[in-house]
């Protein structure tokens, strides 16, 4: 019997659900970095603060999952 399917398995869905807080935090970090890159005149102090907060959130979520993550700082 062919068990090939395009649908994710229950185990894969459970893994995604368990990792979702980290995925969401990484998406927020990416959004903050993109905003800073497209800001005329360079990132503002608010952009820099937004990136720092997003980085901290990624680090907290990664620590909760026991996952080593080092975000790359785009705006200094």
C-alpha cells in the first residue's frame, strides 16, 4: 500500500506546534530587521530598540526549547 501523501503527519504538525513560539519570534525579528533596512536615513532609535526586543524574544523562546540560536544584528 502506498503511504505517500502530500499531507503532513500528526507528528510533523505536533513538532511545528511545539516550535511555533520560536518561529513566531523569528518572524518578528525578521520583520523588525526589514523595517530597519528600508528606513530612509538608516534605522532610528525606535528601530534599534524594536530589533533588540525581537532578538531577546528569540533568545528566550530558543532557551525554552533548548535550541541554540544567535540572531544576527543588522542595525547597530
